[in-house]
C-alpha cells in the first residue's frame, strides 16, 4: 500500500513515477527478509519519506522515518497503542484495529 500526498500527485500517471510519501508493507514468511532488507534500502534510496512494516505474527507496526543516513526506526507499536504519521497531522489508527479478524 502506498500514500501520495496531494502536493506530489503529479507522480501518479500511468504508474507511480516517483517516490510515494508513505509505503506500508505487510510481512509474510516469504517476504519478511526482502521487506526488511532490499525494500527498506531501496525505498530510502529513492526518497520514500516514511515506511511502515506491519507484522501480523507480532501484531505490531514498525514506523521508519527517512533520515540522511537512511531509514531510522521511529517506533514499534503494539496492541493498545496508536500509530500516527507525521505526514497527516491529526490522523491516528489503533494498532489493534489492524489485526481484527
């Protein structure tokens, strides 16, 4: 999943032609190493501002912010906590709501 803010909507053409503001990946056993390795580095290199990793096994969301040296872990949020993004002031999401069946 990705989010492109209105001020960057020009990257949305026949496909996404630039870095989204936020990318959200949901881990699975077959993609975990790739999501935490290759993709994390690639998204940072191309300028994705924020990267969330949703871990269904741990029932947690990791939030990474882009810094000059790459992504830095801003927080690991579990049930009972709320995830927010600095990209959308006022937006919040209960972590537990992501894992409801």
